[in-house]
């Protein structure tokens, strides 16, 4: 599944609820723009963050759990869950919008 599929999904699903808020609110908080404007701008090139993880979770029918390093291990900082998910993917947020796979 290509990167632009995620952007298209974001542009078309502003009303989708993610963690008790519509996707359009997430986009507004992150970029101060509409879902359509955000998707168009990001389709030209950019990074993926929480918005794209939420889209990935829905498109792939998986849970995505995000962690940060903490004393003695890792602390989960966010979850993008879907009902009936096939699996859960764990990622480590390294700061400055950098994520790595995390194997627990």
C-alpha cells in the first residue's frame, strides 16, 4: 500500500473518530489546515506521524501502539486501536517525528 493511499484516506475521512476526536481535529491541531489541504500538501512529500498511524491502523485493520523510552524500559504514549484488529504493531517514538519498529 503506497504512501499516497494514506493521504487519500486522510483527505476523504475527516469525520472518522480517532481517540474520541474527529480526524479533522487531529489535522487541524497538527497543521492548522483542513484534511483535504493537508493530504494534498503531504502527498507532494513529507513525513508521517500520528495522523498517518491512525490512517494505517484503519486501512490495515491493525492496532498501532506508540512508545517512548523511559527509565527501565518503554512507556506507551498512544494507541490507535480498531475493533477486530488482526495484530498489534509496536513503534518507538524517538523524538522529532522519528519512529522505529519496536519488538516487545
